[in-house]
């Protein structure tokens, strides 16, 4: 049986998300005979469940009889029973005479007077028992409401008399059809929509290349309906292009879906159909707006005409007195069945009814207007900016594109196309669409000087094979030669300056920042706080970061009430090098949650970047790894190659800190190789930082010095190289351990001259600790260590704090204050174990043992208990499986497996994968009750 309700959503192991349903249905049918009616919305997968149950019954040795209600056969008595029993005519003739004759006549195999229905019912029951014999038998009936009435009554009679037999009846019906036959004959089980996880699995399996925004839109509209998930995905994009392929507000239906969801609309009265179209095109469901629009349409219809649609269970009025469709695809069906003329008329009526709501009015006017109209185009341009501030970059981009289509003048049309291109490149990740829009803008106006055009082009250059200098020249030319008055309220100018700040940050050179400083000074009446802060913390924090406190305070205080994701992301960038991301974590998480729900990809990425960096500094390494993986995949799926290195850097840092030296160095080298030809010096600095940390972990202090020195030469904090602040203690430690004491002391002087302690508690910790490490005077060094560890708030920076504790413990032991050294060494060891920082844990363990703080080998000393999941991962890793192979077996991500291993090693007191087998065997022996004491 195939039909509109048939959904092939099976995998090798069964239906997507239906395992619990199948088990529950089996229990309800029971082992001793039973009957069940499976109900659910159209397309929910009832036929697929019937198929699965039939296949399972056959696999267990049961006979399966199948039938399906067919509309044109519903008027013929016993036609449904004929389908079920047709293959068993021979067995039928073995029944006793009165029952045999009655059934042969009822099923049309012989002629005669119509038999009494009770006689037929008993005959069917006897016949089924004869067919079944001692084996199970299952009758499966699809589209039960379209079964003829007499067959339905007979099956109801049989269903009530199955106790003690091995005969089962499983039927299916659409929920809206229950009233056609609801006589209580069969108990009902309602099949629910797929949950989010099963829906995502189904889409990923059938359409793995569907872009994230389209996937989210599809899941929102389909609401777990398998047929809708499969059919609608054919109208959505499979390329990395969310803007042009973004699902429209009302999805176009396939012919099959139109049949399924539109069949009940076409039989409604014409006024009701018109009101449904109006409701479908005004998705808020506001009854007052609908009433006003109906009056504007002047067609004599009113809200009372909705009653037939309510009775047909197509719409309902919710608790907020708003009209809602029972399923979003009924709304789509209402639109699909209308004409373009009817839709334009409804949009025009709605626009007239929404004069107090400019964004919605503009959208309806845009849909109602056919010829160019500057008034409508201008309204849509303003609406697009409102939409963008709400975080809907794709909607804003689409509205601007429609605004440009309706613009009669070339220069204005080009300007609007350029702004749409900027949003596509900078916000939504629609880089291909952005390039096309930018090309269209240039063809429309050959003398295009739009700031948004320059900013869009800069983003496209950064994410292609172009370099920083090219993007910088383009932006500076547009800013310095544009026709603007340096008005601080000029959105295009602020967007261009923020893009210039990003380009200058990438280049990490003073000359790139000078035009930014000059332009910001010219802004009147005063620069926005975010631009002032970026010019101090994002450019050269070693020299000006401490001056940004006022602006940062202003930004952070305002963030809870700032809905615009662009402002939230820019505030996060301003806070990074002042170590204040922790003050706006919730705002950054808001960007991530918005992105996961289909919001702007670039804002999503910004939130992930800032959270990753803060997580590493504060010891939330498992979360950092997970978010970095999420961010890298986001860059890959949207073509944001210019930002992928951020997330690679986080992975490199984590690998370096955890002792995965080869992976850390390979990833760091990958970043550096990408950065150098593009002149993205900042990315190269990030790569050198990770490589320096990896070298420190393996004891290669000469290599660490070389990499740290590449970021900022010893004795100076490189100008306009923000990451110079992140390698200060690394450089000093490497210098001291390679006997470069003069260079170490010079670098500490540079840190003090820059007054880094005023920037944050972390920089205060690093400055005092670096001074202590570089000091040749033991007494002075110990005092400086005490001062460093006493910095208020320094404990938040877990890894840095533990490193300072380790330095302090080492110095105490070397001046023979052995007993005093144990406390900081134990504290450091505990943190390193917690983080999984294995090289540093091994170093702290060796120092602690030398100080008499540990009397047994680390493997024997650990008494921490592994969780069940950790034990499973450890055992599989001990067999030689890779993280990816373990992840596949345990249904985890390979990053999660790696994170667990970093927790497992310290618990077992080991430092490498190769030690797992012996550690687990030793643990098993020590835990055994038979082990000799």
C-alpha cells in the first residue's frame, strides 16, 4: 500500500525516532490477541509504522493479512473484507455450511440473498481462527476510515473477541477522519510527530548538504512530520548559500503535500477560503488586523466566515485570542491554492491595516507592488534595518533586495544592493550571494562609492585568496573619499569603520590602524563607545588598553538591554584583550543560541570565538574544545575561511596544554602557513603562541623562545600586536631556561612600563610572576611570587595560576624550603590533573616527589574512581582504537572522547595512551577481592 501517508523513513536499524512507538504498539497488541487503531496527522508516518509492524510479524513467523480503505470502494459492502480474505478462498470453503455460504455471498464469490451481518461476523471470526491455526496472525488495515462500513463493523466485532487467540488487528487512520467511524470498536494509539533529534537525523541522512539555516526553517515548519521533512527539503538549498536559498515565509508545497494538506481547504465556502488566505499571509494571527484587512478588502467577508475552517479543524483561536493553523503546512496549502492576483490584493489590504507597524506594512507593500515605487522601496529599506537589529540578517538581506527591485533610480538601487551585499558577507555568511549583489550594484552604478560596498568587498577579499593590504586600501579609500559628514549616527560609516578595525587587527601593524584613529576622531558629536573601545583594546592594548575602562563599563552595563546582535558581538571583541569577556558571557551565549536557532552565522561565530578564548583562560577546556569544533564547522559550512584559524588556534592551545604536541604543532603550523601569504600577522601570532606552549610542555625551551619572540621580540611589547600580551610569561620562562636572563629582565621591564597590571587581574598575575621568574635574587623572587598569587581575582585564570604555583614551588624547593614548597606544588598538581594538562602535571608531580610530598608512584597514588563512560572509553582506547573509532562505537563525538581521555589520564596517574593497558590491568588487580594483601 502506497499513498500520501506512506513515508520511507527507515534506516538499517528501523524507523527514525519510532523505536519507542513500535515497542509500545507491540505491548498494546499483546501476545494473546489484541486490536489497536493507530491515529495521527496526515504524513506522520502511519503507513511506515504499519509496514514495520508487518515486517516484524513476518520475521517472527506470523501470517500477515493486509487491506486498505479506498474512497471509491467505500460504497461497496464487504469490499474491505474481500481484500483481507481474497487469498484464502480455499480455506473459506472448509467452514461449516451456514457460515461458509454466508461468507461466500458477502464477499461476492457466490450469488444469493444478503446474509445477516451477525452471521458474516461469526463466519469471519471462525475463518480467521482456521487460517491462523496454532501460529500468530496479524491483520493490517490502512486508511481505516475509507473502509466500507460493513467491513469496519465486522472487524470491530472480531476485534472484541480476540482474547486468548494469537490474532491481532492493527489499523491506521488520520486523526481528522476519526469522526467518520468512531464507534469505540478499537482502542486508539496516537502517533506523535518526530522529536527534534529524530527530525534532524532524518534530514541529515536524506539531505546531508542542506544548509543550517534552511534545516532549521524546515524543522520549524514541518513540526516533526516525516512526509513534510522529506518533501519540503526538495525546495530548500543544498549549497553553502543560506540567503538566496533560505526557506521563504510560506514554503511551496510539492504536489503530494498539496494533496495531503490542501484537500480540506478546497471544499470550504469561498469566503472561508479567502479568510484563510488572509490569515496565512498575516502570520501573527491578530484577529483585529484580520478584521481591519477584511474591511479594507471590501468583499463583504468577516471573521464569522472562519467557522467552517474551525469546524474542519484547520484553524483554532489560541488563549491569546490569535488565529493559529493546526499545522504550518495547512497555511502553506492555503497560499499554494491561491492566485497571484488574490495574494497581491490581500497584501495590499493588510498594508492598509498596518499603518502603525512600519516593518510589517513595508513587507506587505513590497509583496503587493509590481512596478518600481520609491516610496515603497524607502519603507522597505527602513524595515530591513529594523529587521537586522532584531538579529534576522537573512530577512533584512531579503527585504533590501526587494527594496532594490522596487527602486526606480539607479544610484539608490545600487546603494541598497550594496547594503544587502554587506549584510550577506558580514552577517549571514551568504558570501556567494553577496558577491553577486555587489556585482549587480556596480553594474547598476559604475561610479559606486557606497561604504557598504567597500565593507562587503573587504569581507569577500578576506575570505578569498586576497590579502589584508588589498582590503585595507579599498576601505580607506571609501571612508576618506566618500560623500559623508562623519556623523556618528551614520550606520554605513560605523559599519565601514568596524570592518576597518577588523582588517587592521588581522594585519597587526600600526600603519593599518592610523586611518581608523583619524576617522574616529572626526566623528560627531562623539564616537560610539564601541568604536572608542576597539581603538584602545583591539588595536594596541599594551599601550592603550587600560584607558578603555570607561567605554567597556558603558558597553557591558548596556548589554542586557541590547537586542542588536551586531552590537553584542562588537562589544565582545572590545572586551577580549581586557580579559572582560567573563562580564558579558550571557550576552555571548545569546549570540550562540540565536545562531543555533538559525540566526546570523557571523554573530554566532563571534559568540563562539569569545567564549572559546575565555573558556581556555578560565579552565573550561572541555567546553572550549566543543565550541571550537562547532565554530570550525560553522566556518567550513559558510565559507568563512578568514575566521577558521580562531578555532584551530583554540584546538592547538588545548592540544599543547594537554601534551598532544604533534597535533598542536601541526595545527599551529597550518595557521601560520595560511596567514603569512595573506599578511594576516595576527593569525600568525596566534599560531606562534600555540607552538610556544607546545614547546614549553615538552621542555623545548629554545623552540618556545623562538616562537614567543616571533610574536613580540624580547624587551618590547610589539606595537599593535595584541597577542603580545598573551605570550609574556611564556617568553620570560623560555628566556630564563635558555640562560637569556638579560632578555627576560628586559621583557619584564617592558611589561611594567606598559602598566599591564592595570589591564586585568590576569595580566597582574603574569607580570608579577614573570618578574619573579626572571629575578636572580631568591628572596626578591619569593616575595614577587607571593604578590602574584595574592592578586585579587587571579584564581579565575586556572591554568596561568597553576603555572605560577608550580614556579613558586620549584623556587622554594631550590632554596631548600622543601616543606613550604609542597603546598603550592600540590595546588598546581591538582589543577593540572583537573584540566588534563599532562606535561605540567608530570612536572609538578616530579617536583612534589622530590620535595617529599608524594611517597608512591603517581599511578599507584591515584584513588579517583572512573565513571562508567570513562571506563568504557579507557578500555577501548587501551585496545588501540582511535578517538574516532571509539566515538563511533559509543555514539559520541571524537572531541568528547578526547576530552574524557584528558580526565582519565590524571585519574589513572599516567601521561600517555600507551600506558592505559597496564594502568587498567593494575587497577583491576588492586580492586580484586582475591588479590593477596
